[in-house]
C-alpha cells in the first residue's frame, strides 16, 4: 500500500477570533478547512489555539497532543504559560481527537484501529494538518526562526514523521515527550489497545494483521533492517515492506538531525511498553535523552520544570520571565486544570 503525505497548496481561508486573554497574552481560536483530500465527517476543520504574547516575542512553539482528550487541557496550560514568557505558542487539535472526533467514534481510536485504510486516513490527515499549520503560522508571520515542535505521545509520533518530511528545515528544535514507536508492539501490548485484542478474539480479521502477534513481530523485525537504510522516497513508495512501517515513527527517525531532538521518557510508563520507547530512542541515538521516574501522565504536575526546559532550549534567560511560569492565570477559569 502507498501512503500520501502530499497536499495541494492553496490560499488559507481561516476563521479567526480572540476567545480569551490573560495578563501577558491573548488567545486566538483559528479554524480552516483541512487540506487533506478525504477527511472523515467531523474532522474537516483544522483547529488551533494560538497564544500570542502581549509583550516581546522571542520564539515560537507548535504543540501536538497525545491520543484521546485528557492531555489536551494540560497542553493548553503549557501554551498560555509559554506565551507569558515570550513564546508564540500554538496547540493543534489532531483529527479524530478531542473536538475533532469523527462521527460516531471515540477520541483517538482510529489511529490504531486494525484496518489499514482507516489508519492511513488518520495518519495522513494528521501529518498534513501539522504541515499546513506550519504553512499557516509562517504566512501569519508568527513562526520564528527560533522555534520548537513539541509532541506528546501520539503527537510525538506524528511530529517525528513531520520532521523527516520537513525538507525546508522549518523546525529548529524537536521535543518528544512520553512517546515511542513500533506500532505492532503498541497495538498488541498497550492497555490502551485492548479493544484490538478483543476484536481478534471475537473473530475479526483484517489484511496485514494477525491474531497471533508473533507472526507480525517476525515480519517487522526482518524487514526493519532494510527500512532503516531507506531514504524518504523509498519508504513512501516501497511495495515490499509491511504497510505499518509507513506510519511508524521508527521508520523515519534515521532521517532526522539528532542534534535538534530531545526525548523525555517516563520510566514507569504503562501506556507504551519499554520496547516501544526503546526502539524509537535507539533510532534517535545521538539526541538528548532524559528518563524520569514517572508514569505516562504522572509527570504532568511538573509543568513548571517543563516550561523552564523549553525556555532554555529557546535561549530565553530572563529570571523575570521564568517567574511567570509559577503564576496562575485566567486560563484556569476558562478551561480548568
């Protein structure tokens, strides 16, 4: 199967409005029609929360959330606090999640549903939406040369693929948080994908997937030796590798400049297995890698330290600005903690 991460460039026709403000920033809600050619009903509109600093702007950030909806509020908190310290920060809502769930579905489910036509549609849509969001932010003159792409869980997987596709080198720093790769491992081992095993137990069958996971694991291990030597076009066009490789971040990791990558790993992550996390980190060898004794979501209360790290990566040194990360904001009245 072939995958298509290409899109036809055209003029943006966004709907933009200010929805709330804080002491140091204003938040715009931006919506435009996706450039993906065949979106599912309910996913047609790209949705962005853009937090503008009221004072000087020193850098830009694009934040991509994880599977489902629970983590989005935390990342919206991150967006407004980064804006308070001089970073124009945008939070993109991925198709199939949060307020963009497709009709009659569940947030995040389709990215791992064991039907390649379904999976391809949502991974293609997500990658294209991130790429066009970068286009829009550039056109809007809020994407600065000093910038960072931040991906949490699913967002980290999508961001890895986008970074490999970004031949114009628009991304200067890439931060991957509690993310991994090796999609067969995620589908057969993660507690979040129990629904897949239940489908197989009930007799569901689909091309390229197997009730006995060992069959797929064997194929994947054998073919990955060749995949990680392929260039971008070879990965996208190959008809001999397993189709899952084309939406798996471990296939693209070797194509990325490791010097710009930072990985935050949660040691006690139960959502992603150690193998899933290790496989992606191995292909990104040479990047900065920090492991914390936390779980998949238990690190979220350490948001202040995360904000500090991002400020360091973007070379924002002001002690006065750092203090703002500790301040509460009207955001908490609008979205809650």
